[in-house]
């Protein structure tokens, strides 16, 4: 998604047990957050353990972590 003039861009970052798995750009915080929340349950089935939404300056504006699995 293209960055619009005068508007902050956001990055959705998916994490697995070994670190960063995927980065996705978004124009708006709400779009990135809503996508992360909608996809998180399915992505945890694929080994994703956390997701973050970050501003261009690196500030984390939203984060979610999968619950720890008991032995």
C-alpha cells in the first residue's frame, strides 16, 4: 500500500519462535490493527507467536502475543 503525503505509514510485523517472519505495510493504524487481530488466531496455527503494529519511526502502537503452551 502506498504511503500518502502527510500521513504516517504503519508496518505489521509477524514473529515466530526464531524471530521476525514477515513484514506488511499499511497506510493506517486501524487497518493494520484490525488485520492483525483478524488473522492472529489462524497465524498462531502456523507457528506465529506474536504480532506488532509499528509507526514508521519504530514506535509500537499495538502488540499481541500468543498464550504460552503448557507442557
